């Protein structure tokens, strides 16, 4: 594998690692509906502001979300809504695995 290809895979892995937490997946689902401030996400998640902010920082640094400061609040939105296509693919894998497991049980 050449260096350029290696860097591309490392960049992909960085984004996938940023997604690899249930709270961050929840945040992305909520931001798919509309932009949210940290306080809204805090209330929905039931965690303190610093924890929610850390999750948002991981997503922002991976390029998945972007933020905008308005007065004292910071608002977040999906930077690339196409990330939801990836989630659809993950759901398809889950369904295929469930079908395979069901078929194995029936045998």
C-alpha cells in the first residue's frame, strides 16, 4: 500500500472512530432532524454539559458537525448530511445479520 492510500484509510478510520459511540450516534440522529444547542442535547442525553461538549468536539474535529456561536449559546448542525447514508448501510448490515441468525436458529 502506498503512502497516499495509507493516509486515505487513516483519514477514513478517524471519521469512523468519531462515530463509534452510542451518544455520538444519538447526537447525529438528533442533528439530522434540526440544529440543536448544547443545552438541548444535554437535556436529551441526560449528561452534563462538559460530557456533551466533548462528544460534539470529537464529531466537529472529524468534520461531521459544525458549530455556530449565537450569543451565549453554541448551535450544532450536521456538516455533511450524507453521513446518514452510511447509517442506512449499517442498518442494512444489522438486518442481514438478524436474518442470518434467524435462519441458523431454524436449522
